[in-house]
C-alpha cells in the first residue's frame, strides 16, 4: 500500500504531501488541550510519525550534532537512574524526555525537507492553538459561560485547557510573536486577521498573571522588532515597523488601564507584579532551593535522577539548567547547555543569512532566546513548545548547511 501511495502521490486532487503537512498543522493546532494525559497532540503526532515515512521525510546527516547532544543527555539520564531513590518516577521522566525528543526530530525532519511548508504548518498550527487556548482562558476568567471559571482558571488566574497558568502563559508566546511578525511585515489588509489573533493572545497572556510569561513576551517582542529593522535595508519598511511599534505600545498601555478597572484584575496585578514573591526567598523559597541544588550537584558527578532533590526540598529548583545537572549529572548538564547555546548561535546565524526563510528565523530567535533565559527561573525541559522550537531551529540550520554545500559543489 505504501508503494502504491508513493507512486500515486495524488488522491482526489490532494497529494500525500498536502495531506501530511495538513495533518502536521492539525497536530499542533490540537496543542491547546493538555488537561488530560496523554494529550490529543501526543496521540496525533505519534500517529503522524508513520505518515512521515510515506512523505519521504528523513533525518539528514547534517543533524549529527543534535543527535549526539540528545544521545549524551539520554545516556547520562539513564546512568543517573542508578543513583536515584525513586526509580519509577525518575524512569518515567526520562521516558517522557525521549518522547519529546522524538517530536523534536519529527519537527526537524519536516522543516528540513520543506522549510516553507513545514514551518508554515507548525507555526500556523501552534498559532491557532494559542488563540484557542487564550480564548478559553478569557472565557473562563470572566466566566462567560457557566462552569468555565472553575475549568479554565486557577487561583484567580487564566490557564485555559492547561494544568498550570505558568505553562499556559509561555505557550501563547510563540503563536503571538508569529502573528506579530506577520502583522508587521504584511500589508495592512492582509494582516488584520493576524492582528485580531494577536490581541486575543495578548489578553490571554495578561490574564495568566505569569511574571515569567510577561517578561518573556516583552523581550520576544523587542527582539523581533530589532531583528526586523536590523535585517532590512528598506527605510520605509523600518519606519513602518517603528510607527506600528509605537502604536502597539500606546494601545497596550490603554488596554492595561482599561483592564485595571475590571473586577479582580487590579488586585491580582498588584500581587503578581512584585518581583519577589513570598515563595522566592525567606529560608525555604525558590532561591534557597537553587543554592542547595548547586551543593547537591557538586557532590554528585553522575546526578541523582529526577525526583530525589524534589522529595528532599519539597519542590524542584525552578532552574532548568540546575535541574538537568541534577537529573543527568555533570556531562548531561553540559550537553544540555550546549544544546541551548548551539540553538541560539545557529538561529542567529540564520537570521543574518540571506535566505527565503529569514522571517521564520526571526520568529524562532525572538521566542527561543527569552525561553532559554526563562529557564533560569522555571523548569522548561518538559515543555512541548521548547522541543518544538529546537526542532525547527536545527531543521532550518541543517537545510541551510546542506544548501550551502550544494551551492559550493555546483560552483566547483
């Protein structure tokens, strides 16, 4: 059957590639619902894995550095299991990490094979999920439908169909920045629908009352605008972006003022706007846990597994880099940092390279760099969109490398 489909790539006017990339979009559009495990996204992306073979997607040799880093992280994580006191939970954590890396390679393969279709499907699907998720959070926060407040909020904060507002907020950012980039670079008439999507995402993000997500979005927006201006030689285009940016700041400020008049918003904002919350310090807070985690790391080159520190301290260190050293040892922690730094360096090189995919690269750089920084205050190693971004980044890097090699060979 597979051979038949390969030979006859059109069925009722639709090619297998059309079907595959359409399903890829749908998989990521389902990413808004993660209140249940496994989530619909998890089931659909794994089902899509078989179709990728029919589509001819492959993992190129130019992804070897990514493969090596992932193998090192996994091997070190499994070695650390020999040191853990809770083998069941720590083993499950590593299995989930393996699964997320599988998603990453599916994304990297789709991006490498056809950057335009792959990135458009993944980012477009994720943007749709962000809008739906933000809308659910807004509906729940204002209790626009009976029962939705209890379902889509937690402790007075919007969380959509997520389990935690602090994951819901950052999830919205990739879709929001993708919409922002299209609003800034497309003609006004074509950008109106993306502007509407952006406004929904921003309101949902605000109502999450996640300080990390607020800072992440602000920095992502700044990076996106700076990179758009820095990579454009069109003065009129740059002036347009600056003008729209100023308008956006004014609109955002007015929206904040209006939101402060809504019931409960001003009280929650006054609580969440503080830089130092009660659980950050005070002898048993986040920062004290991170200091203790460093002492644990120095005493255990092989690591401890996933849960040992959490059981002792009562929670994880809320720093993904310390967390990776704890669960994969010194070598695994270094490999994880190399993965993050390599992703940042690689995508910035793509931004300043002349390729048709520069707009996508700007979106990826604008969202991944702040996400890497957010890892200093939260454990992001099991966030699906973290691995999604890495997959897109390395897929684009691999495509660019192989394209350059092919151009050199033709020149010779």
